[in-house]
C-alpha cells in the first residue's frame, strides 16, 4: 500500500523490521516482521493513521485485551501480543500464521474439503465463537480469509481479525458490516443483531468449505433462493449440501454454538 510508505526492510516503531507484506485491506496492511529485541518473527497489523481507522483499532485492542486472558490455543483464537505506535499509526502484533483458510481452500479440489477436515474445523470455529460470545461480543466478520491454518495435517485453525467485532450491547439496529455474502438476515433486514449473527455466518462458511468457493454457492444464498440442482450432481456434493442445511436450521431453532457442534452433524 503505497500511501503507508511501508516496504521490505523498513522499520516499524523501535524494533520491528519488515520482512514481507502479507496482505492489504481497507484498514491498512499486515506485515511479516522481525522483532530485533527478541529475534522473534511476528505478524504486525499496521492501521492507517485516519481518525475512523484509529478509533476502530482502539476498539479492537479493548476486545483483544479481554480475549488475551484466555488460552488462545484452547480457544482457537489468534494470539495477540501487544500494540505500539509507528508515527501516527497504531500497530498490533500477533503470532505469525502463514496461510488463511481461503488460500488453503483454493489449493484443494473444486468440490471443497472432505468431511474428515470439515468436522474438526467446525468444532474449532464453534469453540472460538463460544469464547468470543462468552465476553458478550459478536465477531461480525467471520469468513475464510479471517481464519488461519495452524497445522494442515491436524486440520487446526484459529479465528483472527477482530477489527469489526463489537459488544452485543453496542450492536446497532440497521448497521452494515462485512461482505454481502457473509451477512446474516438480521443485517440485511435492519433488525437488532445478536450472537446468532455469527452462527448464521458459520453456516455459510462451512457450506463454502464443503462445496468449493462462495461463487459456486450463489444458488444456495438465502436471498436468491434455491435453484434446481442438476440430476447429474455427484452424490458426495448432495451429501455435503446437508452441512449448509444442518447449520442454518440450527439458527432457526435458536441453538447455541455448543449445541450445534454436539448434534447429529
């Protein structure tokens, strides 16, 4: 991102040297950095020095401080270390995780992930959301790009990016966050938001992982309706569609994340 003036080799704060740029977004960018004091390699989220982004970063820090008292490995939530300033920008340091679930999915077949991988991923994400909800917070931005792969062989993942997370008490009716595909009906209809918002999106994410990409799921989006499946649709794909139905039905009958992961799925 040219306007941030951050390139490989430059220094952030007093002791972080940039080794690579991992990604960019509306908030700023994420850089792979070496802490020259500890010789530890970390991920540094560099927020733009704009008023709205600064306030968002401050609110994220408040939530991260609450989550830091938990065991991040048990909770399947990215480990946050601390924050520092680089000129007028707030920088957050996290454990370095190399691949998002979005990019991992792109490496797989067009039919998505097998059931043996989906089950542990669902369990871990539901566990992460359970802990986030335990501090009366909604993540609001659950999607594959915000889920990082920790161990590919053991199918371990962690939930990241709490920049749009907010306390349940501060979730305003009619607020619009995230990408349209990953929005629950409450946001599109302008009705009050609650913890069930994350549960709905969890269903969308699992359906995407089961069948390949979000683009291939347009016929299943709740606002476009169900189109007819081809009579030649492979049986394994038909079976995986049940994932979408099971998790979304759990929302309609008001199940908690814990009840959802201990059900018939």
